[in-house]
């Protein structure tokens, strides 16, 4: 049996798009290829790839095909098909960043298992084409947004019924990461300092392709709200209240930026509808929690260039939202 199952969702992309990922896996050094298996989870029969794509590679591979349901459904199918102690989620159009990536990873996983770690996150690299047509590589030291190449003890996923939210079309990976980290607790979350994964430039990807910025921001709000709702469903009260506070404060700074983007302001009504249903929970949060999150979000907003001086206080803005949308009938 493999020690690590690598779950890769696939939807219609041609083989040439993903071939580099599978080639780089085959070039790994210092590992026993019996320790890894790739599960290609095909989101629908259209454009599905044959099992024969694994011919000639030194590692094991299998394909799982499901009715078209989105990337979350494909990853969830991979979880069901996995049997290895550890799993990770990689994207079809990405690749490991070096021929030693899995050597580093497997060594870290063996140590993590001994230490009782159930979620091991790592830094990753991002490939971007700049305005001059040059390729630039960025290093992400810590970013909870992405699922890229992170490792999870499979039994931890099963014991806690962790699944990707199939209702989300954006932010489903951050939602999964956030819930996993909260359930695991800091003592069972590990860090791998070496960047082993490259998020490759692909203008055809959904994340980079969304041209309608209003839709993009609307989906961002949806995933924030969904994470809070999942914490409530699981009865994790303190974290749920914290998520509600953060949803409100994120929207406050984004919608009150010194130069607010039109696409963000168009989603004000969407936030207002959510706020009307959750305002009581916001005010149930302990004052120390609100103050701590406020400091964190304001620092983020300042670093992002959204605000230097608040034009309207948080409480005043929330009251304005209530008056405006109560008058408009929601």
C-alpha cells in the first residue's frame, strides 16, 4: 500500500496541460515510488483521460470518474478512493517545484506521524506572467487560501467528516483548510519550511479567468459565509463567532476602501442580507475577540492599501447598512 495518495482533480483539460505534473513526479529522486500513488479524479466523462496515461511512469496511478459536479466533488471522490495514511491535493495544471520535492515531503510526513501531526502545511511558489511578458516566481510563506500540496492524515479527515463544500465554486480550498486547522488545534498542525510546490501560470484556470469582478467578489463572500456556517453546524461556538466578526470586518474595510471598487459595492446587498441574519451573533462575541480581530483585519487592510484613515466607524457603517436595506425591504 502507498504511504501517500496524491489526489488530482481533472475537468476536460487536455493531456498536454497536465503532462508536466506527471512527468515531474516521475523525475523525483531519493524516494521509493512504491510509497506514492496518484488518484486522478475526473469530473465528468467528457474529456476524461484513460488509465493508460500512467503507462511508463515509475509510480502507481488510478482514475476515478464521477458525474460532473465541480472540483470539490472530484476531490471528495479522491478522499473516498484513498487508502494511504496520508493524502494531499494537487491541481492538474501545476507541478512539484523540484526533483527533491517528494523526498522532502515524505521525510517530513514520517516525522509528523511520530509527532502526532495530522495536518502539515508548506510554503509554495507561484508562477506569474508580468505585463512585460516575463515569468516571475513568487514565494508564499504563509497563505491559508490554497490547498496546494498540503498533507493530511487520512484518518483525521475520516474521523472528522472533513469534505470539500460542493456548493462553493470559489474558496472551497480555504474553507477546507480553515475547518481542518481549527479541528486539529495548533498542537497537531505542522509546518514544512521548504517550498515544494509550484502553482503554475495558466490563463485558462477558473481562478485566473474570472473576468466579472463582481461575480468574483460575490463568490468570495459566499465562501466566507459558508465557513462560518460550517463552524456553527459543528457546534464550534467560539470559532463560529470569530468567523462572523471577521466576515463583517472584512466587508467593512473592503466596502469602505478609500477608492472602493465598483464590483465590491455591487455586493453590498448580498452582505446586508447575511448581516441581518447574523447581527445578533456578532454582538454575542466577546469584546476581547472583537478587538483582537479588528486589529488583525485593520492591519491587513492597511497593508493591502485599502485604508489609512476610517471615514466612518464600523458601528456606524453597520447601522447604515441596516437602515438602508430595511427601508429597501432587504
